C-alpha cells in the first residue's frame, strides 16, 4: 500500500478519532509538531476526539496532560475513554451498595462520579461483602498484585456479582523499549482462573466507537462514513474502526513498524483504508 | 433466584427485545399461546422487537414466518437480524465490484439489497477475482461444504479482502434433540485455518443491541434502562443485554434447562436480572 | 541466525526425525536430490524416521509413496504417523463394539488393524448406536461434510463416547498456492460446537515424539539429546522437538519463508537449534 | 455412572498414580484414614506414585510433608512432579550461563540441581543479560508480582530465550473456600502479553504421564493398561490419564462435587473409567 499524507487524507472527513499512544504521544511525551496538525484540523473545521483505552484517571485529568504540554485545543469534551463506558454502565445498573475495585484512587473517580460508594480490594473485608454490588478493574497501579489479585478471585468465588473491565488492553509502553502489563491482562488472569465471563469496555469493541460517535453527533450530525479512525495498532484501532464502518488510517509512529506493516496487514486480514507515516505529514 | 412471572416483570419496561429460538419458537414451531403475550404487550403499549442472529433470509421473509403462523403483529419493522448489520456495513464500505458469499440465494438478498453484485463461492473462478471486494458468510446452507469452504480459504489466501460474518452462532437446533453447525462455526474454521481476523456481526456484540436500540428510538425515545432483553442463552442474549445496560430475562423454555439454570449462572458469572419459565406466564 | 549446512549439522546426531511435507516433499512430489541426503545418513550410520501428522493411510502405504518415487530406503518401519497413536489408543481402550469414523476407507485401516469393527458416519443409523464405542476423526476426505459433520455432532450429543482426533493439523498444502482444511480443523469445529474435549494425537504433542523415540530405541538406544528433529513449521515440528529435549532444525524449503524466518522466531519465541536452507545442502 | 469402591477397583491394576490435592490431602492436611488405603496397596503388591503439578519444592521436601504427617511409605522415589520435567529439560538443553526464575528459593532447587547458576528475576539487572539462557516459572510465591512480572515481560522482549513453565495449573486451593492464582496462570499472563509460546510441563500433558510411567517401569515392567490414574479433576488428571491409555478414577473428595460429577462428565465428554467417593472406601 502507498504511504499517504495524513494532512491530505483527513480533508475528506468531517470528524476524526485519534488513538492516544503511538499517535499523539510516545514514551518521550507529546510528539513534537502535532499542534500544527490540530491547527490544520481547526482551520478546515474538522472535528476530533481522542478515543483511548484508559481508566487511570478522569477525562479532565487526561485532557490536562495534553494542555500542560501545549496542546491547548484538548479539553475533557474531546476525550472518549473506556473508563467513561464503565462509569455509565455502573450508573445505569448499580443503584446502591458499594463497588469494589482494583486501581489507583484517581481511577476510582469513574465510580465515585456515579454517586456510588467505592471500596479498594485491599481494604475489603471478605467477611463483610453483603453490600458489594460489583467489581471493577480500573488500573494496573495502586494495589498489591500478590494480595489483591487473589483477593479479587476469592471475592468472586464468594459472591456472584457483575465484574467490569474498564480497559481491555493487555499491555502499554513505559519507555522506548519496555512495556507494562495493563489491567486488561490482569482481568484476563482472574477471568480464566475462575472460568467466568466479565463485561469488558474498550477498543476494538463497537460500544467504544458508538460512544464516541454519539458524542460527536451532539456537536454536529455526522455519518460513520464521514469519519476517520487514526491508530497505530491493527488489533484495536483499525479492526474496531473498520467494523464500525469508519475509514481508518494506520500510522507507523507507534506499535506497527514501517518494515512489517504490509506483512501484518496481509497476515491478519485487517486492512486500513490508508497508511500514513504519522499525523505530522 | 426466584422464578418470576414474565407478564408482570415486563410491565416495568417500555421496550422489549426477544430472541427468536427458545423464546418465541422451538422445533415444533411457534410456542402455543405467545399471541396472548403479545396482546398483553400491545395492551400496555410496550414496544417489542425480535433480535436474532440470522442472515438466512430478509427481514420481510423472517417476519412472514411469524405472520403465517398467526402472530400477525410481527412485520419486517419488528425484526433486527445480524444480516441487517452485515448489509449496512457492505453498503457503507463497498462501493463497487462483486461480493463473494457462502449461503443460500435467499440469504444473498442482504448483499443484493445494497446494489452490489453477488457471486456464490461455488461459481467463483479463482483466476478471476480482481473485482471481488469482500467475502460474506451468510448461511450454512446453499453450498457444498467440501468444495466451497476450501475455495473460500484459498480466495482469502490469494486476495486480502474484508470478510464479514453475518451470524456468529456456532450451532442452531433443528429438532427436539438435534442441532446443526451454523455459519458462525464455519467462519471460525476458515478464520483459524488462515490465522486472519474477520468482522463478525451478531449477539452478544454490542453493535447488534445498538442497532435495535436505534430502531426502537425512531418510534419513541427510550433509555437503555427502560428496555428488557429476553433470551434463553446466557452467552449471547443475557451477557449482551447486560453489557448494553438493559435489564435481562432468562427464560427456561429453550437452551437453558430449569435444572441447571442456577448452576450455570453461578459458574459463568453471567447474571440475568430475572428468571422466568417462559414468556407465557 | 546463521544458515547452516544440514549435511554438516546432522553429523553430530545418532537419529533424525524428518517432517514430511516441506522437508522431504512439496506440491511437485519428492524434493529432487534428497536421495543423496539419505545416502549421506546411511554412510554415517545415522538412523532416521519420518514423523508425520497423517492418518490418511497405513504406514505401509505411506512408505510406498516414497519408494515408488525412488527413495527406496523408506519402509513402513521408518514411518511414525499420528494415525499409529490413534490406532494404539483404540487397541488399548476399546475392547468391543463398533467405532464410528470420518475419513476415507483407506484411513479406516488404522481402526480395522486393531480388530475393531468400523462404521463410517455416513452409514451410521443414529437410532442404532448402542454399540458405538468411540468416534475417530481420520481424514478430511471420504465423506460429505454437509451431512456427516452434523451427524457427528449429533452422535456425540446422543452418546457420550471418547472422541479421537488422529491428525491435529488445521490445513495442508495441495498445490504451490492452495491449501485444504485438514481433519484437525474439522474436529475443532465439532469440538467447539459441542463444548466438549477430544483426545488429539499429532505434533507438537509430546506423545508423538515419545512414540518415535521408543521406536528408534528398539533399534539402538539413543538419548533425546543425540536426536534431531527437522521441520519446516515452528508451531508443530520445532516447538514439539524442543519440548521433548531434542535439538531442532528449521528448514526454509516449506512453510517458513527465508525472508521472515528470523522475525517469526523472534515473535513466537520458538527457537530452533539451527536454520538450514533445506536438507539438500 | 455407578459409584464404585476404590479398594475393589484398584485390585485390577499393577500401578496407581495419585493426584495429590483433593485425593490424598485437602485444606486440613492429609485425608484421615488414607494410610489404610496404602496398606491395602502394599498388601496386594500394587505400586504407586504421586503425580503432581508442583515445582514449589524438591521431591525430597514434597515427600517429607507426607512422612511427617504419618504416611511413611512415601519417599522421594514415589514423587513425580512437573518440576522434575522442567529440571530434566534444563539439564538436557542448557549447558552454561544463568537461568532466571520466578519462584521461591526452595523452588529454585530444581534449577540448581542441574548445576546451572540461578538468578531470581528480582535481582536481575536487565542491562546485564548476555549470559541469561532461559527463564523458568517455578512458583507463585517468593517474588513481588507488581515488579517482577513486568520485569519478566521485558527480559523476554530484550532477549529471545526458551521459557519454561514448571507447573501449568491456573490455581490451587488454600482453604476450604479460597484459592490462589498458581504460577501457570501467571505464565499465561506473560505469554499472552508477549504473544510468545512457552514450554509447559504438567498434567494433562502426556510428557508428565510418560515420566511417571518410565519411573514405574524401572521398578517393574507394566503396560499402560495395567495402570490407574486417580484424580479429582476432569481437565488434568482424567483427560491426561485417558489419553495416555491408562484407566482412570474420578474421586469426589476434591474439585468435582458429587452433585455435579455426572453433568460435568456429560458436558465435557471427559469420561473416567470409574467414579469413587474417595480412596478411603
């Protein structure tokens, strides 16, 4: 496939969804020069959202990271995170009681904002779980894996409650070379240990794209085929965008390397509409 | 869990989604007496849809089956089939060329209604595939499995095209005791043989529920928590409805037997809001 | 990794296991010149066996194919096929009654040679299954997939009997470009449709290597680390040989292409002891 | 299926393999009265071995636990642990350098007994890994999951080395109600995070049964169909024993409860030769 200019390709669309890591930022921080790409979008009246598997902190805090680094056009309204889907689910389905979670205090914001009481697994007394109504996997940090993963397993053996995974990713990059296991991987471990089935939110699941789509439509009506998903990963961004009916751009600035993009597309059968070096060009 | 009366439970909801097999019909045909349930719904102004993993024939023909058997309140507008999602995807994403398929002529209606040209795999010449733009798995009938499954495998080895599965079910009942392999199972076989990733439509995927939800909202606005999904299978109907944020009823008139409903709920962690014997009570 | 000369590498070993397809033969037949390699082995007193996932015909008939093409050193004693493991299992575990199968008449030899009565699924009367003691998946040919796969599913729903898969491969090559679904893939389809667990024989499973090892030891005692497995596929030959404790050669004359051998080894973590172009060099 | 007397059933066999947990011991320790069963075996000259997925300590220490509790007939020669297979593999395949591991110091015995140098992941410097030749998952205890699981992931990203799983179990019981995640589950998490393929030792894999079989044959020659595998778990003990060609006993004193044994056998298609309440009867 031909490498295309992102700034040209994007002109055909009304609304763009950007994956965060590998597209807007990398291990060093914001990719230098992307502010010019956002100016280009603003100038051509193209709407945009950051669609990210992340429940580590609130949309406001996620947006602040971009603003502090100089991308002032990003506010909480521009963020679509898998944590928001988990939050809405809890709001709809759990009306009382406490919600246990694995994650940081910051990530617990997603539960607290629904008005529900939260309980970190570390502080949970397994003999006092009558009013525990759900368990949520929010973030890989903020708890002791040795103790709390086993405690989560045994909570679910004692009480059959809905279990929500607020980020389905298996890992995330922490430096140029290193990755860390993400909370999606930890939830898989618990799910397989138990043989149960959890409720999972995050790309490539259609619900994530639908959520972003509805948000975009509140500003201006747009049809899926006037929208573009931009991502660095075939298995989340591209297959998810394709299935939702959007056109897709695979960028080579992150997870998929220029030297094996073609081969991966051919092996997986996951075919982006376009390939671009990055969103800078 | 307590067994509840469906006719009572349903009064709390504005809109109901029914799975077809095991809920409305079984191997003998329509479950006798369900017309009374639909009268009950009409009387209380409760809207309803049949949400079914089926791409074997058009919504019109699917509706006709109910009408012919005396359920005259069902017309094509009441049908939400996984074939309709496949159809819409093709309409959005494929603009020209031919679409290859596995299934009956009747099932090919879903492709033809988009204006695209169709080509059953059996008649495809593997040396003339330049204008083949997609492959669709529609139905388990209408083709020779020995020849045409292998031919589909080799088409996808020769040409990297989007592949759509219009019904994700692994099997379906054909008599009181027997089942048949469904097209979802056949597509799995091809996918695993190739190591590729197909685009799959059908419960429990959220897109199916979203499609029905949007259809329901065209008639009257409804919030997901005012809706009820009724099904006989934990792995498709109940987990899908739960994830979408609807309340759910597990009926014991189909795939889940009264004697092991509790145990399956406990093992799988897939928890319906209610259990009812059937929709008759 | 460095490309090594097979004829040099092999001198360090007492016994060699060869995969068949991609190593000894390809879509055109026997790879020209391999008789010289076998002369080299004979000259240096290196013992050898063909270890193959194949239950399509008896060891005698498998050996005949090589002999007819001029590789006269191959006789039935040199063949280790997954069909032989299935045969031995049936001999040990099934003492009476009939054994149902999917495959050709030739493949049924593996059952008949145990003295058991065979019954092709196509001729089975599902109302007369009292004395059916096992089901065996032998070959992808010799039966009507549309009818007989569903019939196998329903046999196993009616009667809980051991089910044996005599070849675990998902596909096999039929020409330079084309493959066919193998019986291992068909058995997966049936297993997933039912949610049951079958007994599977074939590489990379250790039992296959153990079987060949015991055969080799009957001729002369050998320790696994004096043995070499030669194959073209990381997922069967190499991981299986490695796990059994043998050294392994990945040849680039079949399934693994020279241009992506390194990358596949790195991605999969399946590391052969050596890489050779083919067994000719 | 009829419930049989173990002491009667066992008289037909020359050699018995016992799973440990759920058969010989439970959360309270040794099951009271099993010494009588072992006297029965000794009296009838029936040989026995404990075949266990365990790499937490040496065969000597594993045997000591039984001896200290009064089962004096058990010594290290009677133990077949998955750790022993990992040990033998390392001995055959790794000739120099250091072996990194996750587990307790006691579990590292399996590596040290081969003469290889060991390095707990916690103390490994990721910039000094030139002589690290393999990674071994030994036990779920003895390391900090938060740090060391991620460190193991990044070791394998930096260096493509064989990775051995010395116990494939997903979990193990720690009290009447609670379980803990086992090292097999942790290795799955790392494997899936990386997309790599590890070498796994433990039931139901045939290599485990072969190892025990060879050990038994050193004492007296026995044919697999003169042997009996006794276990409480269909997915490890029973399917593994069945596949190896042994007869099998499912006991109801552990993981499989009397009330759903029949149903699980029917659902899974994993059929033991006999069902016994426990080995006491």
